[in-house]
């Protein structure tokens, strides 16, 4: 792999030692590849032994703009010297501009700032229920939200209550009621599930953890029409799919759909600080009253300063265009592998799900072979690997990535 010339060094002592400390001290809620990252720049990371890897996960799209992006680092450093945290007990001079420009970027009116993606989802659920009771007139305590099979919206107790991933759900009950799950991509099933107590439909426009599953092109427009006709909110979880990843600002733009609420996170913090947000219009976000919802760190000056710079970078359209153009190049390369160890390729922009032929090996095995060759990727659901490199990746690096995947698959044949 271009740039990974230090692979093949004779010792892994530093890596083994670092992993041993982690294994002894950390709860085992992840099963990471045996790489210990020490530094990073652009689309590349370097481990404790000096080996370089092309990062094709980008922290699940949190690093869309590359590691150590100079504009984002400059915004963070400037704010570090001024003030980093005030809590929302007071105003700060970064939060207003951040909210105003983020709302404008998405054609909405208001922003509810939070920290993590899961917090944004939880906030969206609370908003939908409050709207249902206070605006739609749903019976007290009866609000229902429709979700999709195969969803991934986070790992809080409420969110895993409507997950069908038993690895994320098992042994964490009792579960939160109020959710109805229907097949993803089936607008007829979704419409049939709506009743007088339904307050919202919560969907990923493209399902990420499920393997970058793209629904039929008519699905989201139909969901938007049905929800509008039935007086139900449409909430789009764009935490992984949004902010340039799919070649547009948010992936709903691919089919010209505007939901009532956008849920954003990950890349909104530029890979520097956790930043998330619910973005919508006043008729929905305006239902919140002071004291009903909050976060000590949500909307803090440092997060707002970094988020504001992210919004301004996206406002130029440069990153969206780049993800679209390079994504087309990546897709062409990957589709040539169908029938040669790959059974299917799905995705949009620089976000791809690749199904590995089970006769060749598992997704984890392919990711391990990629790692040995200087590429970091992540498997999901056994046979699928996901590719989501930083948008700053180059054309040559895209081509090398495809060549490296060919070699990794050939290794397992």
C-alpha cells in the first residue's frame, strides 16, 4: 500500500504492551483490531511502532474532514485561549452563530445542541413525544414512534429497546415501550403501522451499521408524503450519513426530501470534540420549555466554535463535491470485484458496504488482511465490511485501496 512502507518491522512489542494495558484496564465493550494509533494526519494514522495505515473508517464518519484538519484545529486552538465551558446557565458568544448558520445550512429555523449522537436521538424522541401531546393532541402516555428493522441509532437503554440486534439488546431489559418496528424500505408497511397515537417516524436515510443499506429511491419521498398526510413527524437520523459523507450535505438531499427534524452528530465535531444537534423548525423545536431538557456540555463554547467552522466548510460545497466525485471512483473499482470474492456493493458518496463471499472468509478476516497491508476498515454483521475514508483522501489512495482489497481477498482464497 502506498505510504505503508514501514510495515513488516520485526517487533510488535510496543503494540502488544499497549494492548495489554487496555485489556487489563478497560471494559470489553469493543473488539478492536490490534492497532494502537499514536498520531494521525489527513487520511492516515500512525501506530506506536511507526507503521502507517490508510484510515478507511474515519471514526464512523466523525473524521469526515481528515485527521488534524488545519481549519478545525485553528478554530479549536483560538477558542481554547478564550473560554471552553460555561454551561447553558449563561449565554456564550459562539453558540448563537453556530445555531444560526447550522439551521441556515439545512434550511431550518432552530437548533437544539447536544454532545453525542445518542443524545441527539434521545432528544428527538422527547421532542416528538412532547409535540404529539402538546400539538397533535395524542392521549397522555400513548405516543408511538415508528422505526425500521435493522436500525442503529445508539446504545442507550431507550434506543436499544427498539433495536433488533440482540448483541446490543440482550440482557439490558426491561425495555422502553412506545416503539413499533417495520421492515426498512417498505413504505406500505410503514403507512399501515400509523395510527392516531403515532407521533413520529424515525429512520436512517441510509442504514449504516446494517451494512450501508440504501433503500429504494422512492422510499423516503413516500415516507415524507405519508407522514405529512397523516400529521406525523419525520425524523431523519443523519448522524453517520450526513455532513458531506454521501456527496451531499445530508443524505436526504439525494432524493430531495426534507424531514421535520434532522439528527446530526459525529462529523459536526470535526473529529475534535463531541458535538451533536437536533435541527428543525420552530413549530416542533418550539415545544420545549425551559428546564425540560438540557446538557451541561451541550452547546459549550469550544464545541460551538468547532461546529461553526464545520458548517462554514460545508457551506462552500467543496467537501460534498469531493465525496461525490471520489465516491464514484471508489464504487467503480469495488464493483469490478463482484464475482471475485465480493457478492454485492452498496453505498453513496464515500460510504460503501461490501458483502464478502462467505466461501472466501468473514468480514473480520478481510479487515485483518487489510490491516496487515496498511488499510483500516471495519466489519459488520459477519460478512460485510464498511469503507468510509476521510473526504480528504486522494484519487491515488482510492485506487490503492481497491488494489489492497483485491490482495486481501486473494489471501483468503
